[in-house]
């Protein structure tokens, strides 16, 4: 079997994103390194345009559409970060955007998506089929559906985050990536193994949203009930059709973290590293702090995938203390 994308696709995406996406910084903390007994390097996609890595894949895909397709517009479905990534990319490319968002999406993500000029259609996360809704709207309007993860151009764009990290930091032996639908970890795994096949790629899911971990255990994609977790960007019920085979071949292990461990990670990076990180973005840091990595991991790269935290949630983290 061959992967849906190659490292050449990730390099092509990097060329397309050059001068458009931010080359986000890498943050380190001597306190963190001392606590976990490893050298840890955080790739700060919370500082990416739109506040998350999603802009990379969205721009890579939309920019490759024909002029006619871009005039007809794009449709996406998302709890927030993909929505913002698509809305921003569409605005930069002068393309109309319609975004299907769950009615319980964080208000800050809804407001930002509107601010980029997108039209929003709400759906019920527990009852509606978001993909079917978006596809129906795309068909009715003659627009192009931009999926959140299960597309080669999306995966390749997301993989540029790992490609940059490996250029910024030498000798990383372990790459830690949050897992939702799998677009980020698929693209990052291809980038990592195209650079150094010996790198261990570790995925991180919330305890109650471990559809990819369970799918790997049985060797096929399974579907779980809609999960309840503060990591709204990782609330996926089944791995992607294109992403899952890449995860099977390139990801060494999927570990899970609790919501409390995610909360503690958010607090740590804010207080110690002065970074604002959303729950999904903190999942990798939570795994490092909780000791979920293999003992062999000494130089660890972590994709901090987003920073769009809802202010009431952020405020509640201090009340809990």
C-alpha cells in the first residue's frame, strides 16, 4: 500500500505557504526539561495565523483550486480552528466561505470566523451529520467542500509544521502530536519519516475521545459515541479514511490524557512559558508532563496545535485551583 501523500507533497505545500503562513517559533523551558528529564521543544502553532495549524492545510488546498472553483466558494465544517483557517484562507484568496459549526462551539472561535467574513450555518453536534450538511450546502451552491483532515492537500499542509520544527531543532528523536481526525499527525508523520525514518511519532488523544487508539488496537477504523472532553478540537468519533492508514504505518503509539491533565498543562505553559494554549493544543504537553512517553525519548518535539481558548474556560482554570 502507498500513503495518500509523500514528503514531496509536504515540501510542495511548504513552498506554497512561504510568505503566507507564519514560520512559528519553537519554545523551550528549563523548568519543563528538569521536571520530565528530557529536552522538550514546543512548536508554537498557537501563534499561527488564525491561532492554529489549520490555516496551513486550508490555504494549501484552497490555493490549488481553479479560478472558477474559487469564485464559486468553499464550504467547511468545524468546531472552530478549521473554520477559522478556511475563513482566513478564503478571504486571502478572495473566495466566499460557508462554515458549518456546532451550536456549542466556543464563542471566541465563532466570532473570529465571522470576523474573517465567512457565513456560518449552525448544527447540533449530538444529532446532525455535519459532513452531510456541508456536502448538501456545497452541492446546492456549486461550492467546493474543504474537509477538516481527510484530504491530501490538507494533510500535506499540516505536515509543514513538523517540517519546520525539524529544520529549527536538530536531532529530535520523538515527535508528539495531538490527534483529532488525523490530518495533523498524518502530515507530520510523513514529514518526519521523510526527513528521518528513525523518529518516533507519538499521538495524543483525550481519554474519552480515543477513537484512533481503539481503531489501531483492532486494526480498522471504528466509531465511538460523541465524546465529552474540554479538548473540543479533538472531539472526533472516527479516524479519517485517508489519514488512518498513514497512522497505522507511521505512528509508533497513541497515548491518552485526562481532561485534568490537559488543564494542568494549560496552566503550566501559561504560567511558566507565557503561552496561551487551548485544550487541544495542550494535549501533547499534558502527555509529556504525565510521563506518557517512552523512556527512550530524550529530545522531544511537541506540536502545540492551537491557542484559541474560550475566555470563560480559561478563567475557570484558576477558579478550580
